[in-house]
């Protein structure tokens, strides 16, 4: 993808899962690799390694990235979330790509075609600040989200959007509420939001200028800052993909992700 820079924000001090970027994940060859390396390898299916950077403020993560040959940009500890970290990374690198892709470091199963579609959609819709994917849940994914919610864990994020494919709301709760018959469908009408965004550099600067919003703080979802500020967010919907695109949000997600890595033959 020409004109595209991929930034992978990574922080060490996660309240839910400290040191998460360094958590080992075993793939098809029984070799353990840290999460940040698997996220980097996912990014290399999308873009040339020369246009991929891990953005972090922690030397332990930076050392791990350098050990497997990745590029690092050190960012400020004050970055409140991955989008702010992307903005800081671009400023520190001194680059002005056409589009910046934020591939979050806990989403190593993100399909390459999803990212390509985000970039294409952003280029086609100059009136939106960013684009992000919404994938129709398979029953197994929906059950995983509901189980996390019942147990009081924060699992994946869901999104609802209008007919114009503009986001209405994102939540760490499972939305919309489904009656039993809809919840029992093989593909319930719930859309999982994957942790990947495509922005123009100007949108990143605008995001920082907006400042933190209340709903962003309450939900703990960075993308809500755009909605709170009245900025349009484009949603690119996808039918269910042929494997569960689970993000590593909790230690309990390690087993399911490793199972997918092995079933897909990912080393």
C-alpha cells in the first residue's frame, strides 16, 4: 500500500493485563513469540516493513521489537491512548504519509484484506476523519463476548452504525441488545469492532486538539472522542470472516488465539 504508514501502539502498563505486549503466544510450530512480534508479523502482510513502526514509551517493549528486527519510535508517556500515540509517532518521525494505519498491538489476527478495505474506503470518503471495521459476529464470537460480559470481564468492542455507514456508538458492552431469537442465530446481528483504524494525518492532529471526552473516559474507547466532537467516523462492514478475529484483551484470550494460530498454520 503506497503512501501508507502503519503504526502499532504498545504500552506496558495495562490495568487489565500488565506487560501484555510481551505475553508469549504459541503458534503452529510450537514456538512462542511475544504478542508484539505477532502483531508486527500481521502488519507485514499489509505493508512493507520499512513503513511499519511500533510506537511505545517502554524500553522493554522497544528491546523486544529490536530483537526481532522491527522498527521502534519512542513516544511520550503522556499519550492517553493509541490514537494519541500514533499522532505523537508521526510528529517524532517527521513524516506526512497520505494515510496512517493504527494496527493495535493486541490484534494479531487482523486480516490483511480488512486493512486494505479501510484504506480504500478512506480514500473514497473525504468527509470522514477515519475508517474502522465492523465484522458481523459468528455465533462463536458472539458467545465469547457475552460470556466475558457475564463474568464481568471486558472483552471485545461492538459497534452500531447507520445506513450511511457512519458510526453511531461503540461500546465494551454487547450492543445492540438482542432478543433470544436473534441471539440464537448462526450469525447474530452484532458487529465486532476490530482494533484497527485508518486516518489522514490531519485527523490525528484534530483528535489531539479535541481533548479527552467524557464518554471516551467512561467506556475506555479512544474512538469515541471523534463522535463526542461531532466528527464523522466511517464504518466498513464485513460479513463474518472464516476465523474468529479475537483480540487479546484478557489472559483468558490466550488459549483461543493460540488455537486459531495453530488452525491457520501461523508459525
